[in-house]
C-alpha cells in the first residue's frame, strides 16, 4: 500500500477529529464546507454536527480566556491584526453591561455582525460569569452551526444539479459573492454605531 492510500485511510478514519480541529481554527468556513460534504455523503449528520459544535465551542472558550486573562495588553499590541481596535472594544463595552445576554446570544447566531471576536473577548474582559457565557454560547452555537451546515448543504444541492462548466462557474461566482459580501459587511459595520 502506498503512502497515498495510508493518507486516505487516515483522513477517512479521523475526518470528524479533523472537522473539530478545523472548526477551532476557522469555524464558519469549515461549517459551510462540511454542509457541502454532507450532501456529497462524506459524513453522517449527527457526529458531524456535534464535531462542528464542539470545535466552535472550544474556540469561543479560548477567546473568552484571552479576554479574561490578558486582553488589554494583547489588544494594544496585536488587535489591529484581527480587526480589533480600541474603538471597537469601546463601542461594545459601552452597551455590554446593559444588554449582556442579548449581545452574547445575538453575536453568536449572527457571527457578531463583524464584531464576533471583539464581543467574545470583551465578555472575558468584563468577567461575564462563566456559566452564563457557556449557556448562551452553547444555545447560540446550536442555531449557528445548524444554519451554516444548511447553507453548505443547499449550495451543494445546487452544485450537483449543474453540469459541466456550469459547476465551475457556480463555484467562482459563489466565492466572489461571499468575499464581496464579507468585505461590504465589514466596511459598513466598521463605520456603524452599535
């Protein structure tokens, strides 16, 4: 058996663990891609769904810990690399005390309208009770994961209905629309008031 077959066997055997790790690194993209692969019959729904939820949840716990145990110095040094500026932190912090539960839940199910990382870090900075953070994050993640998995599944359904060069055109147009949509949303939200 060649190294190629060993690699394929490894990937097939550990695909749920790889989805879990991928979701820690880049949740939304992995969730949409997983929906596509689910439609292509490469995964089973239940273990895939819980692998995605677990990976996303671990990532969110990490961002909470960053906020709780040293966010101020990290934000001052590296925040601009992640799009987290003191102005964004101030906007979120201003409203956070009054609407803490709503902000955490809505941020989770909408990817923060462009402020997801900042919101999770501010939750840690403001010492939101850990139990409350976990509960809100879990239920928000339940909805968010289902939504993105469905989006990926839907796009895969369209993709499999197309033939020949239309498949390539569909993927190219989809990538362009997603990139443009994220760029436009981030540009708008960077100027908007919370």
